[in-house]
């Protein structure tokens, strides 16, 4: 994954690249050619890895809701606004996050915060990004 160097150059030049979307065919190099492989590429984990490699200070993961919630869609639902990695790990142990939905986003956020210096991860909705940038309305994950 040497492509991150190009992303770093684009960012340094003032370009905001859109990267790591879903889809595509995973390939491996075999001699002088690329060969397709069956694999699932999770966009949350791929985004985390790219953010880590370019030394981003913040990873923003977009989802359908403005915050991460525990007891989601239950009468005692509670949104998380400022949460630590340790707290999120406890909630994972309690099966608070849906597999294939919020769980990979939470795991990617944890991975980023644990593997980056003085960084934070943010989970929010696309509709809430403007409010996040202006006021900090979202779930912020720190170490």
C-alpha cells in the first residue's frame, strides 16, 4: 500500500482527495502482473489504515446517525459524545454495536486512536459534518 504517499502529496498541495470508497477488485502482484483475488475490503478499516499512514490527526467516519449510541433503538438509548477507547472496548464486550454496521466503525476508530499520536476519531453522519466542523457535534473517540 504505497499509494498513501500520493495522498500525502495531494494533501500537502492543498487538495482534499476522496479515497477508500467501497467496491473495486482486490489485486496482488504476481511477478510483473496484477492478479485479482477474492476478498472483502471494509471501507472503515481501509480508511483507518490510510489515515494512519498519512499521519492524519483526525479520522472522520461517516454513518447514518449523528452519534454512536449504546442501547440503540431501545427506551434507554444513550448517545456517546466524548468516549475513550477503554469505554468503547467495554461496550464491544457488551455487544452494544451491530456487526457489519456500527461495530466495524467503532473498531476502526479504536484502531486509529491506538495507532496514531495525539489523534482522535469522529463518528457522525454526512448531514452532521457541517455542525461537527462548526461546533463539534458528534461522537469523539480519544485514548
